[in-house]
């Protein structure tokens, strides 16, 4: 009795179906900002249960990536609070330090520095019924992360100043880079305490190509019943969905409008946006096809 044929992964003729790896990220047509460093950022969706020692490594990371890792340290420390004291949490966190973090903790800091971090406390004064009441709370984790940021990143205000300067100069000259523009803009925006201000919504739209920007404004006015745009009432999600719908309508129009398709400014502004969304925006040819005689 013959055996059933099986498909192996080393088959030279058949490409087997593989399960998608969850370690995926956006790939942009242009490199990501150096302070964000998305090109080298591995999307490890980490979770912490407070029962394991987590590893921490910042070697080769940009300033933005380091800040993210230090934020994750706070999350891990919160999971440890259920069964550990502050000193034990510091021991658990630093036991997972690798690379430069480990060298900084064991070699750069002195014994007195490490003990000061473990014993750090925060005094809070609250108004009580019989006067001020002073409470003392452990503050070891905050001091540990602050000391690490101070050593490896430096003044966070300087980092913020650099982000603001780059943020103010952001533009999206081609819709091919819209995903990059959207993600970078939002990442920088939420670092500011003024991120709620309406002016940033104007800044976001004004950074788009002229043709798309004008179509966006006209669409928003129509949707609002011919009145002025309610910038307070619309969210960035509303803005993004409207921009995408406007551009997809343009892509569909381009397939049937040779005049628009020949506009060099239009083609330069739209770039490869239509192809990114799977739309063949090649206009129909007006040339007459002459059959070849036999």
C-alpha cells in the first residue's frame, strides 16, 4: 500500500503556506525620523504578569526608543507591586538589565548611589482636619528611571525642543508619504502638552499637497452644510478618514479623466497613493488601435 504524498517546507516546486509572523511593522517609502527610529524598532508586544524577570536593553536605540523602554519599565514595576516591596522591585528590574544598562548599574553607579535609589522616598503634604499631614511614600522606581534617562538621554526638555523644531517643519509634498506623515505627526504631537489645541489640526491639513488640501476643505464645508468647518468638533480620525476618502475619489476620477491625469502637478502630488490602495489609476488610452493586416 502506497503512502500519501506530503508537502514539505523544503519542496522545490511548491511554495507552502506559512503563518504570518506577528513581528511586523509599517514600512515607509522614506526613512523614519532619527529620534523616533521606527526603521529599527521591533514590535514586541510585551506583557508583564509580575512573576518573571524581564530583560531590558537599550543598546543602539534612539532617544525615542529609549523613552518607550523606560515607560515599559514603569508598567513592569506596577505588575510587581502586588507581591514585592520597592527594594525588591528594584532588584527584580535591575536583574534584567543587559548591555549598557547593566554596565551603568553595576560599574558606573557606586554602592552609595544604588542604595540611595533603593531607599528613595517622596514626602507629600496634605491638608488634614487638624492641619497639614506629611505622608512618606516609596519612590525608588521613579528615581531609578529618572537616573537612567538622565544618564542615557539627557535633558528631556532638549529632546522636546528638537521634536518641536522638526514638528513645525513637517510637510507631506506627496501623498505617497501620507502614512509616514500621519504616523510621524501624531507621534510628535502627543508629546506636547498643547496637543489639544485646534491650531495643530490646521497645521496637519496645511502640510498636505495643495490639490488634496483644497479638495479636503471643500469636502468638509459640504459635509458641514455649507458652514465653516467645526475644528473643535472633528477629531484627527475624522480628518484622516476624510483625507483618504478624498484621495480615493481622486484616484477613481483619474481613471476616466485624461485632462487630470496629464496634469504634472497633480501626478506629482498624488505619487503612488492610488497603487498603495490597490487602485489602477491608469487613464484609458485615446489612441486608436489599428489592426495589423495579414
